[in-house]
């Protein structure tokens, strides 16, 4: 087989296509076209584009499969129409908006991160990214919506893949907007759920539950998992939480989950779990680099790593199960 540089060039310039998509999401292109397909002149006026570059921009979205064009009229392809229209409850673009506005620039500092082992986000200038996010309800709402967008597929899978008929209650630790516990409750009407997070999250969580008709069955518990014990439930859930923290904190959270569960209860952890050989789940490995850039000690991990930590905390019958895309869950049972 003849070797070619095609793959090298594709990956090396992939930031071109990435930024084209992120710009379209940030501008609301898919939301506008969900309202009404449009020709180039209409789109130029809508977004204030100059002649030069406008046609290339929309046509590259066609070439990438995000838009369709027929007789000069642009419309959304099926996936962006479902997942990137802000008016639809299936919108996942919040995580992409955050990637465009924050993460894209920080990744320019990957080499300094690798050489220093230190975060390269607002911390570099002495700032606190979480303080800024929690300073206003609007900023916090946008951040929590981004977390929902990045988790929706796995949340839906977890609502179906766990034998929920065995359990009556669940608690989602670091719940954010609450989509994980909401999807589980919607799919399993016998369950009662709790979302556990910092106090400023409460009104956003409760509004989200009210919109989904779950206000009477899913409640919010304010707390700080560094300082407080976790709420007691049959199942403790942590979605995209463990990877944010260093190893001692990961182990501490699993120990707290063990204490909060009854005999026979389950802890369910999900992240972009890296394959044990560390050679297949590129997204999980890239996410771990993102944790290097974004956090003081966070990192992603393999299923074997997580099972080892669970067993150290006392859990048995531990297993890894794929959910969707790069995400998998690790389940552990508290023995009698």
C-alpha cells in the first residue's frame, strides 16, 4: 500500500472545519435556517457578512454535511436541524458555544500546559473561571446549558440501560441543570430523583424540572461535595464529574458515595472513559488534555482505573458499559 500524507494533513488542518462549525453555532446559523431556508443574499443580510467569504462559508458547511443546498437555497441537514437549533429542546450547541468562546483559544497554550503541568485558562491571568461563571445567573445558566448539551446522549442512554426497576431513588451529584436525573425520571415513572449541587444552581435546576413536568418528583438539595456528605439514595450518579479532579478527590467522592448508599445500592460514574489500552478512545484522551488546560489536577481515566478506585472504596461487582459515542459508565455495587 502506498503511503500518503492525507491523514496527516486532514488532522493537522482540522481546526479549519472545527472553527467553521463553531462559528455557525455561535452565530445561530442553524437556528435561522430552521425558521426558514434562505438564499445567499438573505443570509448575508441576516448575519452582516461581506461578499468576500460569505459564499465559501456557507458552502463549506454544505461540503462538511451540515447544510444542504438546492437551487441556491440553503437549509439544515437533519442532524444540525435537530441538535443545533436553539429553539428545540434537543439543542446540544451550548457545549459548542463554550468551545468557541473559551476553549478554542486556550488550546493554543497546549505546549505550555504540557511543559508546566498548569492550567492555561483564566487562571493564567490570576482569574477564577468558576467565580466568573457563578457571578451572574445568565452566565451560570449558559454554562449549565453547555453541560447539558455535552451530556444529553449519554443521559438518554443511562435512562434506558440501567435496571432501574430494582431501585426507587437516585441522586445526581454535580447535577448542573439536571438533565441526567430528568431523563432517568422521564423514562422511569416510579423513580424519585434528587439533584445535588451548589446553591446558585437551584433556581435553574427547578425551572428546568418545571418545564419538563417533573417538579413533584425530582427535587434539589444544596450542598458542596467537598464539605458535605452526599444525599442518600439507592443509586448515586456522577456524570462528567470525576474527571474534573485529582486522584485524592476522585477517591474521596467514591468513598462518600459508598457511605450514602444502602446495601445493594449502586454508584454509576460516566465520563469519556479511556480504553484500557489507551489507544482507541481519542476523544477521551483529548478530553484528558482539556482537563490539563482547564483544571488544577483533573484527568480522564480508563475503566480499569475506575474499577480499582471503586474496589478500594468497598464496591463490588464493578463493570464498564458503553453508553454512546466516547462515553461509557462504570457501575459498582455496595455489598450487604
